[in-house]
């Protein structure tokens, strides 16, 4: 048995209470979830139901862009970047190309303030100077996903996955595109499931991937599995002390999946 599968089984056992009856499932700060429409968070929490489910290494929302690292690249962050992508040739950001570093930081800033179109344009300027820059390519792809330019995003993500086959974040983000793209020619439950499962074997302790896997099951009409994996994602996020915005996003996924299960049971 591979280490990835063994780790996954351990986590499944650790979170096995999630597979019990719904009325015993979730309690956050004393708030029960016995009824499907009941919020899992206190009523006075400052929540935002918007969001997506791409991995965020900084745990800000759910979007993994590495913007925060780009804005302040220090020695520790340089090591972290090398670890994330397993690259050894990222001269453009890590080794002090001033023009490219300034452009990267401007793009990251534009992304942070919500100007994603502007961020994409600046990352494209970086890639004119250094077409193989993995960080610029990754952040550009993430911004493209956020603004719904899914086909372009996949064109960037596919070669990155070939170059960095053990990067679970690339697999997760690609899975999210296939699961949620509004273009029916792109959406594919089969591809979403395959990529999300691969990502999960690489990082079974990351609740973001359980969330993405839940959405992949949902779009594949496998609603019971969507519910189970959404519940695991939510329990993990709670145990890791994630903020209310993220917990609300996950609770919405649980609720959506439960409703689908209930609806299908009525139709049978």
C-alpha cells in the first residue's frame, strides 16, 4: 500500500464520525446542525457566502495565488517556493531580477485589491520576459479562473502539471475548473474526479482538496459522496481554526449536497 493511500485511510478513520447520522454530525460553538437549513455558525458571525475553492497557502479565503509571498520574498519564503514547486531554476523572482520582481509584485498587488484583469495583463508582461516562470504562470492561471476564463486557465495549468506532477495545488485548481466551468464543453465530472483524487493522495490533510472533491462528486451526480466529503472538509476546517468566511463556504457545500441527497431520495 502506498504512503498516500495509507495516509488517506488514516484520515478517513480519524474523521469517521462524519459518516454517522446527520443529527450527530456538526457542532460549532454550541450550535447544532440537526436541521438542513440551520447555519452551523453563530447568527451574529460576519459571513460572506461568496468564494471559490482554489487552494490558498495563506488561508485567505480559498484562493491559492501566492500573492502574499510575491509581495514580500524573503529567504524563508524563497525556500517555501522551492518546496512548493520543487523548482531549482526560478531565477526571475528568487534571485533578484529587479524588473521582473517589480512586475510580479505589482501584479500580486492588483490581484489582492481585486483587479484581476489587470493582474493577468501584468503577469503576461512578466512572461514576455521569462516565459517559463512557474510562479507567474501559476498566478496568471489562478486569476484567469477567478474571472471565468477557464479555457485559458487550463492552457496554462496543463503544462505546469506536466512539469510539476507532484504539485497537489495544480491538480486541485484544475479539478475545480473542470467541476465548475460554466462552459459545458469544458466541464467534466470525470476529469474533475480524477484530478481531485490525485491531489488528495498527495495532500490528504488539506481540507481544500476534500472540498474540491466534493464538488467533483456533486457535478458527477454522486450526491452521497459529495455530502460525505463536504462534511469531512468542514470538520477539518473547524479543527484547524479556519475563519468564518471559509467555514460558511464549506457549510454551503454540505447543505447543497444534503439537499441533493434528500431530493434524489424523494424521486426514487
